[in-house]
C-alpha cells in the first residue's frame, strides 16, 4: 500500500481539481456564449498597442484594429518601444488619421519595458471612456471591440479580457499550446476571476478593455510598473475597483508562431518563476507537486496492484479534464493521453525560468532582462 501512495495522491488531487477548482477545465467562460445587448450610447475608446521589433506582424495587427465596426469613437496609439527594426515606419505608412505612432522613451529603473510603453500610450490617450490594451501580435475580428464594450457596459465591468487563441499549427504548438491555456486556467480559474465575491483575479494581456476612470482610481499603470505577469497584476488592481470578466475567444488570435519547442520554452520561462514569487522553496514544492500530478500515475502503472489502479484512474482523470481545451483548439482527444509528458516539459520550463533568473536573465523579452536577480 505504501508504494501506491504517490499514485493515490495524484488521483485524489485530480479529483479535487476536477470538482473543487471552479470547473476550470470546462471552458465555459467564452465570449460566444450569448451576445450582450448594445448600450444606449457607445463610449469613446483608445486602443494602446506597445510594440518592440514587430515589423513582421504590426501591419496585420493594426489593420484589424482600424477595421473594427465599432459605432463609437475609436482611435489607436502605437507605442514604438525602442524598436531596432521598421516597426514604427510600417505603422506610420498605414496612413490612417485615427492612428498615432509614438516613439517611446527608454524605460526608467523600476519599470518593465512593456509597461512603460503602455504607460506612455495611456498618457497620450487623454480621457477616453475606455482603453483597449492589446499586443502587437494580435489580429482581431471586426466585431471584437463592439462586443467587448457591450459586455463591459451591460455588466458594469471595469475590465473585460479575452484569452486570445494562440497558434496551434506546428508540432511544438500542437504538443504544448493547448496545455499552456489549460494550465493558466488551472492556476487562475476563469469562473473565480469573474466572481465579484472572490478575491481571485486574472486577465490575459493580449486583449484587455479597461475602464479608464477605474484605472486611474487604481493608481494607473504605474501601480504595477515592475510586474512581469502584468495582465494578472492589472486584474488584481482593477478588481478592487469593480467586477471583471475573463473568457476564451475565437475573435482575437495570436499571429506569433512558435515553430520549435525551444520557442515555447522561452515564452513560458519568461514569467514562470515570477509566478512563484522568485522563491526557491515554492519552486521546489511546485516541481514536487508536478511530479506527483504527472509522473506518479505512470510510475504506478509499473508498480502494479493498487498503484497501477490509482495511476490509471489519475491518468484517466487528467485526460478527461484536458478534453474541452483540446476541443476548443480542434485537436485530437488522444492528446489527452500525452498530458503526463506535457507536464514534464512544463516542469522543465519552470526550472529553466528559475535558472535564467539566477543568471540575471529573468523575464527576458526582445533583448531585455526585466526581472533582475537581487532586486
């Protein structure tokens, strides 16, 4: 029986995750589940897009913003964050009067580069009713802003955020991307984030519609200026001002490809150790926990007896939990059987995140180490 304990623990934990964590795995929080009624009048919106070395993607992204069928006033600010390529020139060449291109200043100490770029864009935006914070690698359907605003107005929400649909075409993406969103929802159950009675808060930085007045009451972007996981930091600040909403979407898609596993590893490693508050003890506990969740079931199968039974049940539970996300990404249900191996990869990415932090390369993005050891 003692040899069966790890597999049994894994099975129990998966039962808790299935039924005691906001049913995070069911993907019920989606922007296509009903359309909010349009408001009596459409508020003004300024989209703020921070961009650093995004020459390949910026035109397609900005064109999708400028093509919105939004009935109210909309303008777009592209903050060229010290790009070394033609990002700013390509944006300026679009020649749309609603688009302004701001050459961002170098970020001061205590700020991450992206957040200082957003801060500059928000300052330039003035006093619109809403700020639409979106990344430079996102393409939006033409009705996305209209639906975002309708939801915000109908629910009196200070933040509406969409988890954009990531690319899932290469083998590396098919192997790891659905699990990335699955694990994010496990850490930050959308239902809990959307419940005003719970302290849990989360957002997805690729698409966030923010009530400007609420942002000012929360201290503005400066209040989260050093955050690596800036979207969730913003959600926590704004939820103190009013209700928020986070959901999955097909209306906003990431244009950024991840052709190799190493590319996804860098994306995950950029923020994983920050989520653990840069604590070696929490890191050790997390890796141990992931071993129990993903390795213990397979080890139990080789033990035989009760260990094999509990291992098989735990494996079945995790494969079942993964199915709705696989369906959302239109991937084969058989990928659910690969979740133990996928979990091992994410554990390795988490360890690498800590190593990069200890080497002084934490939060690395476009040549900037934004989480520096010892600070």
